[in-house]
């Protein structure tokens, strides 16, 4: 069995404060994109095995895919550790990029194992909430408003189709670091100002984490400015970074912007991927395979 695990960008991300449970109160707009990992699930004798073609990706119990398998195994009423099955992750979504790769892999694993072991939908959704704040979104796809931890979801009218440039600096940013940097300037009274933009609808799009993260990694700000100079309708850091995305109406404009970024290499060490947005119906159809 093979299943796709699609990446996301955050069209907007507001950080409203810290919650009592240690998470942050968020207001975010998720958008799925065509860039995806692939999970290949097969039968094997013995204990559960998880492998990945990216050596930086953990292949033990710390990986959300492993934990998703364990949750579905127990939800199916099976005893002991997961066994007689393996998962190989073909990784295309970069790590520590703010694109949701680990959470999307977990959601894909939940769907796959629920089908394999006949687990009901309610158990899948509960497991998604328990595994991480972003995981429930990847059971939905498309354009979705996320509140509270980002896991209280309200599907929106899909964003108009767009080509997306994903710019990847040579460094990653952990979620813990990004939120820590957001908290630090606020504690000093200066506030954690983010990047703002207006799109055609007039909606204000903000990433409150971009300012604090860019203060530690100025390359992010330079990439955003470069993409806007190439005519992007909207350009910003995705989530907690380090990836920066830019939206274009035409494929050729996205390709030109990606080539312009590449021309700065190897000095800047920034790579670029051209992909596209995925609406909810397409996401549901493709993610089920």
C-alpha cells in the first residue's frame, strides 16, 4: 500500500498568547500544496520496522509515523507491540521547514493503518489530536482556518489555484526555537512583529513568527524581499520556518522566480521548488491513495 503525505503552507499565522497547557493560542490559515512524501506500507514477519531515505529523519519511536502505527494497533484491539508490518518513507518534504512533513506523514499513516486494521473514523481523529496540533489538519486538506492550538478546524472556501515557489535556506528552524524567539522580545516589551501582506481579496495575511525568526536568520527576510521583487502575489515564511513560500498566478512566473533564487547560489545556498496549491476535493482524492 502506498499513500501520499502532502505538505502545507501557512497563508497566515497569528500567535495570540501562551496557553496553560504549554501550547500557544493560534489563528492560522492552512493551505495544502502538491509537494509530498510517500509512505510505502508492506507486510513483514516480526516487529514493526520504519525506514526513511533521509538519514536525518528518525526511524524509532520518536517518529510520529511509529506512534501513529502504535495508536491504530491498539485502537484495533491488538495486544503487544506493532508487528508484521513495515513502513518506508520516501522523503520530499524538508525537515524543520515549517511545511508540516512529520505531521502529514503521521496523518497518512493513521489513514492507512485504519484501513488495514479496520479502525473507525472517530478513533483516527482522536489519535490525530493526541499526536500533534497540526496532525488533524492533514485529515482535511485544502484551505482551512485553525484556531486554539491550530487543531480546531473550520474549512474555508478554497484559495484560488496558485503556483507556489518554496525557497529552502541551508538551515532549519525548530518549532521550539521559533516560539521561544517570539516570546523573548514580548517579555521585553518590544513585541514580536511579523510580516504582513494583502492579497487580492483584501484579507490581511500575517506571520507573527517571521520577525523573531528573521532576527536570528536574516536570510529569511532577504528571500522574502527577493520573491516579492519577482512579482509574487504573497511571500512569507511558512509556519515556524525556515521555508519561505511565494504565490504566483502563472507557472512561468514561478519558474522565473525560482531560477532567480538559484542564480544567487552557491553564495546564498538557497534551493527552490516549484509546486502548486491543492484544493480540498483533490486533496481528499489523492491522499486516500
